[in-house]
C-alpha cells in the first residue's frame, strides 16, 4: 500500500514528479532574490513571534518532537487526523495507521497547549476535491473521536485556490456542515493577486470559516513582502481575525528535493508577517532544533547562516 508520500508538500501542493529543471529554475530565482534582498535588509532585533507549528502526520512522523516553544509556539495545527481513509486516532471506524501518535504526550508539550485538529484529507489534491462527500463523512467521525488535547478549532485539509471553479457550490455546503471554529488553507497558483483572491473567497466562504494563507515562499512563488500584501487583502475582505499565515519553512534544492529553510530566510518571512498569527510548515520535517537555535542566535540577524540546513526529503 502506498498511502504514505515520502515527499512532504507545502500542505499538499508539491508534486512527487517535480523535475530537476523546475528545481534549478527555483534556485536561480532564489539567487536573484538574495541579490535584491541582501542579508542586511533583515533588521537585527528580537525574533518576530511564531504562534504555531504545523504537523503533517505520516507513518514516519507520528511522534512529533521539538523545542518550537522557544520561538513562542503555543498552538499545534495538525494537518489531518486521517488521510486516504487511514486514521491517526482511535475510535473512528476508519482503518487505523500502523503506529499511532501518543496524543497524551503531545497534549503535555508546551508547543501544543492549544491544538487545531485537522479532519479528513487526501494526499492528492484532485482526489481531495472530487471526494468531498467521503471526506465529510470521515470528518464527522473524526470530530467525535475523543482526544486529550485542548481543541481550539478544526481544520479541513482541502486546499483552495481560484482554479477550483466549483468551490462555491461544492465546498460551501460542506464547510457549513463541519464543526466550528473551522479553518481552511488558501493559495494562489494562478497568480490572480491578493485582491482578486480575497474577493473570490469573500463571495462564497461561510462566515464561521477562517483561512490560513500559504505564503508561497517555499517554492519561490512569491516574496514575503508580496505574501504580506495577500494577507492584507484577505484581512480587508474577511476581517483580520479570520486570517492567519503559513510560513513555508522549506526550499527547493537545485538538483531536486527539498531542504529546510535557513534562519535568514525564515526571519525575512516572519518579519514581513508581523501583526498576523504565523505558523511554520512543517515542524517535524523542517524546523529542527538546530534551526531553532540559529533563529534565536545573533548570527541569524546578519544572514550568516544562509545556505545551511540542507536537510533533504526524498
């Protein structure tokens, strides 16, 4: 059975067949951005706050551990508690994963004082968008499963962008039926711009649903300052309380695969998003104890750590 994908995606958007050519192009963009935004452009000073960490459970990552609370993290966003019909919690009636997370231990972690519980998802975006009925049934079962964590909300892991032409008719009734407060994630694959994205979402998104904006920095789709403009556009249309930002803590490597972002790269993202709750994607895969240390060290202020943390995921 191949329900575990070895390549961790920015929520779901990586394709396992991403080519080395695309990675090389992204690397070239990165070099250009370093020229435009040198290390000295990130002001020295306290690290901007980080509110949350994202955890994408899979067979190899059922036991999340880290010292992310040192960055200020107090809330854990669990991407899903079941994926492709396999559950990471007991008592749902779904097939259970070979290894289960220790939810009691997770509940005691300082970075998981609050938890947004992800519901049912699919590894493939097309499957997620076409199997919404099954996802609703699975999510209803997951929402009833007892968890020893302090639940502050729910996350429905079907990602949204304007290419989903039927989202208003397909997704709205599903979101209305799920428990609240509820969150989804949004991105802009078509580069329609922040204002257009916000207007589109505001035309159909139920009032009780907030959005996590994927900043797009993980694949060099946009710079942090542009992602901030997207967040501001969403806040203007939806209200600031309904907008949070996912800071993608990974980057493509020129020969293919992904590495962890450097302290300097992440500091630029965090500095751009001050004023919004920020969550790092994702902790167990990319935000190591070494990266946390470098983020908090003076060396992170001058960019001297740039180019390190080449933790590949293949």
